[in-house]
C-alpha cells in the first residue's frame, strides 16, 4: 500500500470515528436535556414565571377578586408614606442586627467546646443540631409563646428568685427579645459548619504557637479566628438572608398581629398582612421586591467587605 493510499484510509477512519463521536455526543446531550427538563419546568413555572408576574403586579392595584389595574409608581409612593412599613423595617433591622451575631457567637462557642475531642461527640453534635430542625416549626413557636407567657416556665424559674411574674411576649419592651432568643436557639447549622472548619485547621499551628509561649486566647485570635473567617463569612451571609425571611416565629408568638404595639411586626409578617389580610396583592408584590433589593444589597455589601477580613489558607 502506497503512502497516499495509507493516508486516505487513515483519513476515512478518522472521519468515521469523528461521526461516531458526534452521534454519541448528541445522544448524551439529549439524555442530559431529558433529565434537566423537570428542573427547567420547575424553574420557569415555579420561580421565574411567578417572579415576572409579581414584578408586573407590583405596579398594579390587585385584590385577587378583580383584574389587576395598572397604577404605575403609586405603590412605591405609598411605601414612602407607610408608617407601618417603616416600623416593620426598624423591627426587622434590629432583629437581624442582634440575632445573627448572637447566634454565630453561640454556635462558635459550642463548636470550640465540641472540638476538644470529648467522649460521645456524635451524640452531642446531633442533639445540639436538633434545634435547627425544629426552631422554624409552628409547634416550637407555640411552645415558646407558652414558656414566655404569664404562667410560663420562665416566670416559674424567676419566681424562685423573687422576680415578679410578667408576660414576656405581651410586653412591647421584651416581646422582640423572646423572638430573638428563639432564633439564637437554632444555632445547630452554623455550629456544624464551624466544627467542620475547626477540624480543617492543622494542629501543627497550635503546637508551634504553644512552643512560642502563646496563650489559648492568643492562639484563638491569631490562628483559629483568621482561619475560620471563610466559615464565618458563609454563616453570616446565610444568617442574614434567613433572618430577613423569618416569619413563622413572629406570626405565632404575636398571634399574627405583630404585636404588642407592632414590636414584633417583621417585614415578612407585614407583607403577609397586606397580601392575605387586606388583599392588597399589588402592594404586597411591591413589598416583596423591596425585600429582594434589601437582601441583595446586604449580600453585595458582605461580599465587597469580605476582601478586607476574610482570609483563605492558600
């Protein structure tokens, strides 16, 4: 066989192989598209579609019973003068600013305790994670309302020390604090993440620091805290997003009113009242988009600021 014929046969084989590979690739693409189809239908039908409809409704007057009437920027103008909206924003900002750092501090403290290699670590880790699974439930919120009520467990304990009985959920000065405590109590998820981060820190760092005479507090500030900043950042972003979306606790503790005196009127609760209580769905849609903007702004600020305090071990 001449060199020209050999080249021709080789070229034909490469062409046939290329066609076979293309057919296999097309078959794989069709299979992948088939498996992705349910997700795409859900994305378009349950996420993007409702979001676009909500965006349109935010510029309308819609009460669920009549056709939506386009009103332009009237809903935005109403937001500027809505005193209850301003109150709900103030309550929500206080809730986020207090509950998220407290929850992260408790979670980090417990993670540091569990990282010492105590016996029964698996049991303690599971038991302490349990509140994160139950904290957002209606049953726990009802129980919380009873515990901090007039005849609740908190008053029974404080009565032993001579403290007068009071309704902690019925006092405007303390009602928000009880909901904050309920949020802090759900520390399990960030605790597990912190514990995983602590296990990734090389022990050689602590051995070298101990050799140099560094105290445990010094080791925590110079080694543990800097190397945990990626986990702190992750938990902080998720914690802020979750806190802004809190609804069940405030709804159950306040009986759906946001009281007493709107002291637990979370933004999501006010949105619910406007949409499903007053049937102002157009205004509620505008409130939903405002919440999206607020959460997006906080998330963007966190990512921008992270370059100044988050350190990666690379």
